[in-house]
C-alpha cells in the first residue's frame, strides 16, 4: 500500500516557497511511490492551475486571519480531523505560516512523520514570529533546510543538528526552456520590451512583496551601469505592493525611462534568454530559486552573498558575489560582463554545468524520499517499542 503524503501549501501566489512546494508535489505524484494529498491556507494564486493538473483529491483550504483567535482553533481542529480521516503518514510544510499551523495539527492528529521547513537565514521574521516558529520545529520530526547556510542558522537558533535535513531546491528545466519558434525580436515584443538592436538587458527576478529583496541596491547599481554602458536597460520581473515606491526611487535616480516592470511573468524562459546579465540584490535569502534559473539558462549572474548563494555560484567562475547593499561592486561586475561577452558566455556555460551536476529534480526527489523513508522507519520502530513496553507491563 502506498504511503500517504500531504503537502500543506501557504498559497498559490508566485514565490520561491510556493514554486518549490508545487514542484515537489508534482515530483512525488509522478514517482508513483506515494498517494499525494494537498491542502492550503489560501486557495488563491496564479500557480493553482499547476497543482490542479495533477488531478489529485480535493484541495481543502484552511483560511487564517490570526493564530490567536477562535477561527484559528476551528481551522486547526478541522485540519487535524482531515489528517486523521485521510490517514496521512507524512505531512510536509514549506513556510512560516504552514509550519506553525501544520505542525500543530500534525501533532494533534499524531501523524507519524511531520516535516517543517526553513527557506531563509535571517531578515524575515519578527522576534515573536521566531518564537512561534521554534515551537513548531519542536513539534516536527525533521526540518528541511534548502541550503547549508540555512542549516547553520537553524543550529545557531537551537534546532537539533540531527533534526535538520538539507534538500537543495531542484530546477525544472522546462521553466527556463524558451519557445524555439520565437526569435529575439519576437521575444522582446511578447515581453513588452524595446526591440532596438543594440539594447542590453540586465534582469532581476524577485517579488516586490518584501523589502529584503532590496531592489533599491539593484537600482543604484543600474544608475552606475548606465553611466558607462548607455545601451543598458533594466528589467524587474515580480509583483507586489512595493512596486510604487520602487518606481518612485527609479524616477529619483533618473533611470525610469530605461527600467521596465513586467509584474508577474509567465515567460521567464524568454526573459532570461534575452538577458545579458541577471542579478539578485537580496539582503537575506535561504536558497534563491532565481539564482538557479539564471544559471540553468546559462546566464552570468551578479548576486549578493547571502544564504546559500555561494553554494551555487563559484566566484569569478560561474558568476560574481557581492556583499548585500554594495551597489558599487555590483555595478562594476555588471559592466565587466557587458563589455566582455566572452567572459559572460564562459560564466554562463559553467553555471549551467553546475546546475546539471548539483541541482536536478532527480536529486531533489531522491533526497526527499530518503528523508521520508528514514522518518517512517523511525516511527515504525518507535511504535513497535511502545507495543513491546505495553506487553511487558501487562505481563
């Protein structure tokens, strides 16, 4: 009989955690080893269609307005009841809200294997949120970190070493494979970008929902690049409430005419294929999906040295690493790559090789399955010990 795995997803909006959760669900479904179930806290988002294509059981929702009101208790009891009714063997969560909610419900329902996640190092959570999340980790049998840097941060925060499993993000090559029927001009047209022959495009793929993505550093670097490479244009792919202040800062810097906001981008593959250089400017990350996409698309990247960035980018070989907030060095490296196409091409090719070697979907699935097997074996062993103890006490 197949073991039953439930993936609890926060929402279906486009973001790193959501993309990885949906990708993992697809991998588990296609592997055939498990009976896949999915639940969510928020049923909205552009990625929902991807999970519905799997044609799995109904996706129940458990909407929260707070962790500290009557509704939270009601939803928690509902979810625990669902876990028991469906006889879930493994529950896995992927972000702060699903960690807290999912681990508590999993404990109430006595799910044999409970797996929480950590996808960032620091800079995201308030002290109160960190306290709540540590409690969730205590209820988990394992915590998945998506980089060694994240694992080290968890250890500093008091999570037991033997409870942490590193599973790198995997990259779906389809996501960065452009439509072969489109030439460069057609791609530019479809993206709403200028179709001028000598334009050079520097791209950042990062949501505009959290200041930690630090688009301001990207824009300051952009101004420096424009002073040396006047053909340079800058593209921001991502959605969120910070777009207005980002536009305002671009106007303040005088680069708004050469800056393009794509919002939610369905054509990431086409965007990366026309990009000369790709950038990550975050102040903090766990392990950036955007970096993997850049590398898999054979794009040279200039990224901040945060989270697991240096576990993917080899300095000077497959890209450049800069300190968070250093727009001067970021701009200098972008200029280097724009004026030396041979170096840029060489770095891009090496980046793709590293992705193929280290960050494949198969590697992600295999690490996850090994974790599942270990936890289920441990749960079975613990159950047998409990049975033996009862028998001995009853003699």
